[in-house]
């Protein structure tokens, strides 16, 4: 398998050095694996810190900046960052208003962020946590107890980040983040497996002419394997899986997310089918975002995330944001 790298052992460090060179508005600590807004800490502002294994870019480092995260902690590929990274990040961005940890529901992330919260509080930093667990495909997986955290992480980081940018106190920012998670559901599909740099070959076997329904962002097995389907059939399966668990009463944000190797030509075509299915199911769409945002290295496939919003949450979604991976209104 051909990969645009030097050696597997330096993939994350090399990426961080490249990120630092491309984005001088960020402070990138390559050695300690922490990415921080250059203007942090911002006086009186709640800080948002997240992180996870590398390989899901732009999540999370690409969402550091005005209107989203204050800092991110990248782990090794598909491996949780360690508590020391999280404490270092919290200390770098805490203005005294407190820090919100945004944690995807994967066992390593949950344990390490819990430990980091205790260590940060020992240092006098007020910490709150929100667990993102939006994936409806499986109740438990190889990596989790309960639902996995996937595409809704972007919604939580953007909308809670906007609330923090307004100067809201920690308990209000936490409440917004929890509401977004509760209002969000996701479902993912793989057309191919991902290839980790260390292994150099696909992480699981997916024969030609077949797809996996309900995968996670590490390529965990889904709920079933089927013969290849049309974009319209896949959209119906994904949207119906989400609506079966949580049918929205109001308008929704829609994220049609590529898993890393699916081109925009296909993602926009898939979005057309997602919008058709939502219209047929009587679901009103407030805003739509299409692109590769929560990826799985070079996996081909897509995920659909729906988040029910009211006027307040939609206003926070529309608020200005300036990060490497998401930017509008500036």
C-alpha cells in the first residue's frame, strides 16, 4: 500500500509540524502533542478542549480556533491521547472561567479524560465534561460501552464553542453541549477498509462488491454486511436508522460526512439522496454541511448525522467560526 509518509513512527509528529507551518494562528507543541489557539487563554472565556486518536482529521486539531475548540490533544493513530496532554492543554487555555472537556465515547478517551479532569482540578482548574455518544449502529463495540461518538462531535464543538465565545459561564456551555449530543444521531457506511500507517494494509477484509452498514470511525464492524447498494438505497438505510431511534420534532442540522477517501462529487450526490429521504419522511432541514470532517484515514464511505435545533441552537451554529477545518462569518 503506497502512503505519502516518511516512516510510520513519525506520522503524527510530521503532520503536526506541517500543521504548524500552515497555520501560524495556532500554537502547535509537536513534542508534547498539544494544539492551542495562539490567543489563548482568552480573558473571561470558557475554554473547550477535546482530542482523540489521529487519523480522523480535521477532527480535532483542525477545529481549534475562534468559535470552536481552544485546544486539542492528538494521540497516536486510532489511539487515545494521554492524561498529561489533556492537563497541559487545559492549563494552557484556562482563563479562570473553567474548561469543558468534549469526549467521544471510546473507552480509552473516557478513562484518560476522567483522569485528566481529576489532575486538572488538583491544579485549581474547574473542569466539566460532556460525553458524545451519537452513533445508532450498535449499542456496544470493540472500543466502547454504549454508543460510539462520531459525527455529532463536530456539532458539539461548534455550537458549544459559539456559546463559549459569547462569554457564557461554564455550566451554560456544558448544558448546550449536552443538549446537542442528546439531539444528535449518526449512522456510517464503509465502502472500503482504512489502512493504518503501522500496518500498511487494510484493517479488515471487505470484499469487492460489498459494503458495511453501521461502521465506526476506526473501522469497527457494523450491524451488517450487504451487497453494494445505490446511493439512494444507502441514504434510505442511514436516514431510517437515525430516525428510528430519534425522530426529530423540529428542523435539523445535517452533516453528510466523508470517511476520508470519498470525493466531493460522490458526497454531494449522496447528499441529494439524503435530502430526498428526509423530505419524504417529513423532516425539515435547517442547514447542511457536506465534506470530510470526521474521517477514518483512507476509508471510502460516508456517515449521516442529524441534530434537531431550535432558534437558539441554530443561531449558535451560524455564529462566526475560524479554524483550519471550518470557517465562516469572519
